[in-house]
């Protein structure tokens, strides 16, 4: 059978493809803006005919019908990084979450700790050699495809082809569903004065020739806004968004001083608008690699002047960081925070940074606290923390004792809470 005929023989409908999913299977879903919505719709309908299907996922976007109460008994969600669409289910008996570094998720699949039966993925059409690109995100999906017995692929003519270790041959696909639809876009948020203040403090820590890791949202965008006078910046990050493209087009991000993959932006996925999707399409400046490479701290540290910028929900006065839970309530996951903070800490001239607004709940609650909430997870230990940034400044904690840490953190807390924090710290002997 010719290559073209072999490919065509795999083409079917989403509904027919889901007949391959059976009770007791473990099903992986491609995350981020690559979330295969047409497959999820058909999968959700199929689930109502099945029992005890396990769904393994990280941060899928859009609706997740299978997370609704009526799916109890039909499926169980195992979240490796939780988003809004499954947060309620994960915090009930309809799901659970697994604390794990993003760099190690591929090993769950490769080592058979998390045995996958089916992978639902989203790809480009095959090129003249038969290779499909994972497009906007390869992250943990390549490892899932290497482990799953059945691969059901949504093949989208509008998915951008992206260079790097980001391809799968169509012969590995079990079934193909072809579409021609835009990739989901995530609009940029409006920057506040608080975002801008935090971004300015972070930008002041970044030197010319630094390599950056940052995510999506107000603080990363504000930081990028203040980097327009910098020179020769590079990117090695698990993900990036529109703001990185703007600085690249200005020549500020060029990768020329990178000590690993010079002249390349290295990432695993993007989140953003069509602007970033057009930028990464067939662009030799961009390389996507799986998370077990991009997020490996021993790889990250090879970038001199590596600056890792991550967020937090709350930080206690000793420097312990909670970024994945609100008390016992799971909010997100460990993700790549610890991977990049440790990599940056070991980089020559590197700077690991945690950034957060000083308050929450319309300034009624301090996010710099005496103790983390009861049941809250320590995402990043106090031994891994170097810089904490709020809109009120920078607390440099590395090498400091507990009392000095407490003083530094109180100084960048919201002024309304400083006296209270100081009194509590004295009461328990921190000061």
C-alpha cells in the first residue's frame, strides 16, 4: 500500500474512532491550546457507555464535559496540573491530582508507572516524508504517544508546523480525524499598575545576555514591557506567549549570547493568540522539545545568566512557597516551577525569582503570611528560594537566616499588613 493510501485508510470520524476506547482504559489528552475539542466531544459521549475509564491530563483548556457529576463511575480524572475546567471534579471523589515536576511526567509514561492505553492528540497534516508536527505543544504528549497502544489524532490544516524534536510519523497513528479549524486563542489580559510595578522590579534584576523563562499573564507581560532597553536576551522556557514575539521582532531577544542552543528559542509549548502561532510556524528560530529535556534542571543550568520567573499563591515568612493549592484545595500543580528555579540556581549568574502580588481578595488578605494555610503544599522549599518580588520590592533570601528572611519579606508585604506580620513574627520567635 502506498504512503498516501495508508494514511487515507486511517481517516475516520471522531465517533467511530472512539469505539476503540473501552472500559478500564487509561486515556491521555493533549493539553493547552492543542486540546482536541472535536475528540473530547465524541469521547465524552462514548464515556457514558463505559465504566472506570481513567483520564490522565495536564491543563486542558475549554470545556471538559467528562468532569460533570453525571460521569461519576464512568470515568475518573487524574490531573497532573489542574485547570479551571476540572478543578471541581479533582477536588471531589470524581478525580485526584498527582504532585509531580513537569520534567518527570514523561517518565511516568515511559517507565509504565502511568500505563496509557489511548492518546487523544492534535497534529499538523503529514509532510512529504510522512511526519506530523505536534504543533503548538509537544510537552508531555510525545512520551504519551510513545507509550499508548492506540493514538487517535485530530489532524488540523491550521495547526502550525514547528521545528525541533516535535514530530511523529503518521504510521504511528491508529485513527485520523481531519479538520480545518483555527487554534484556540487566549487573549492577553489588561496590565494593572500592580503588574507594572512587579514587572519593573523583575526587569531590574535581568542583565543583558540573560536567558529567560516565564509564563503567561500580567506579570510576565509587564516584565517584558520593561526589557526594551536590554540587549541580546535568550529564551529557554517551558512555554511562551505573544510578548516574547514582540521583543524578538525588535531584536532584543536574539539568542546570540545563549550558552546552550545559541540563536534559538527553546520551548515545549505556546499559549496565546494567532500572532504567536504565525510566528512559530515553520520558523527555524524556534525549536520545541519535550518537557523531560526542556525542564531538566541539569539542561537548564547550561544556560548562563538563566533567569526563571514563576508565581505563587502565598509565601510564608521563612520563604516557603505554595503555588499549587489553597489549603487542601488543589488549584493547579507543581508544573515547571521547581525545575526552572533549581536550573537557574545552578546556572552561572542565574537568578531564580518568585513573583506575586502582595495581597488577594481586593487587598483584604496578605499573600505574605506567617504560616501557609493548613493543608497547603510547599511547592518550592525555602532552600530553593532566592528572590521574592512583589509590587513593593525585592526580597533576596538566599544565604539568609530565618530572622533576616522574615524581615526582608515583611518589607515587601502590603503596608496594611506589615505591623501585624511583625507582631506575629515576634510572638513565635522569628524576630
